[in-house]
């Protein structure tokens, strides 16, 4: 019986290791180059998303879905459509909120921390986040995907976001999943799908 348990543990450990393997320096260089080439070509991006909010005290993740729209250099809108209508726009140093018709705005222009968070969100969407000055970054290979884990070096920022994990499609070198770890137990996981790149998007979309 003990032998079977040991073999089972070894099998599970082996599978976990096989799923997430560290990249070599050469693989990291190639991966970063591929992502940077693609991200520089992205002028606009729209994608459907499903968001899973995991809270340690809840038995089931909170699921929401909607559409995300990005236009360079830093216009970004998150439209939540299910189970409620709610949109957030990052524009000109402000966060514009539309909660089922109730509108409000938060000025983040003078806040360094919110400015950094805004930069993180935009960077996570485009995939352009490889800044060794801002983050301790580790790189991994998955089946058909690549994974980059970012730990903020700034202590204040780390209070809000402990770690960011970006999963990339290996062939397209674009982000397919964003995972934000607020603490060791709580996190937000966003799955992106049905991406449309460089379609014409009018600025009025971001008026909220």
C-alpha cells in the first residue's frame, strides 16, 4: 500500500513538473523577442473575456464575462455584460465607471501607484511587460503555451498585487490568460478569447 502511495505521489509530481518547465536563457530571449514583435504591431485589440474571482472564504469562484477593448497607446475598456452591466474605462489619467447608468470618475493622474496599476493592466493586455527594473520575472513552458510570472519590486505596489501571471499562446505570442494574485489565497483569473487585432475602433467607444 505504501509503495502504491509513493508511486502515485511521484506520478503526480512528475505530471506537474512536465506541465510547467523553466525556460532556458535562449528560450527566454526568443520568447521575449516574439512577444515584443507582436505587441508592437497591435494598434487595437478587442476580445471576449471570462473572469473568475477566487476568494478563499468562498467555495465557488465568482464568474463574470464581457468584452475588453484596447487602443494604443493606453485607451482601455472593460465591459462586463454578465451577470450585470458594468464598464470601466482607463483614459487620460482617469478611471471612468458606468454602473448600469450610474457614472463616476476617479482621477489617477497624481497617484503614482494607480498610474503603475494602469500601466500593468495595459501591459498585461498587450503582453508588453518585460521590465526587469519593475519586476522579478520567471519564465516557463507549458503544452502549447508559455507562462511569465511577474513579482513587483516596488513594496507599495506589492500590497495591491502580489504577482501577475501571463499565459501566452505559443504560436501567436499573444496573451490568452491573465492571473492577478492579490494575496496567497485570493486571485483574479481572466481568460481571453475570440481576439480581433487591428480592427478600426473609434475613440468614442471609450467615452463610457
